[in-house]
C-alpha cells in the first residue's frame, strides 16, 4: 500500500516537480517490493532516502524514512 501511495504522488508531479513522502522502512527492504523499487530507482525518480530514528512521530516507535522524489 505504501508503494501505491508513492505511485500516485509520482503521477501527480509536474515534469520538474519534487515531493517528499514519509514511509515506514518495511517497503524499502521487503523482497516482495523489489521489482517496484528497482523500476522507480532506474527511472531516476528517487532522489534521496533519508532514514529517521524511531520514536520521532507521535503514537509510533518504528523508524521511518523520507523519500525525496522528482521527475
């Protein structure tokens, strides 16, 4: 479901647009998500991944990441 959201964000971007998406770290390392990660990586859509520690957001202790996306 996280990659569905990322896909919608990418579709909504203008040609020179940028976006930052908050995502948990699970989809970034799951083997089942490898093909999609590889395709958006090869497409040059991922500009940066910023890992953040757990306990940063209210009501969750899991570590998260920020994906900086661009077209």
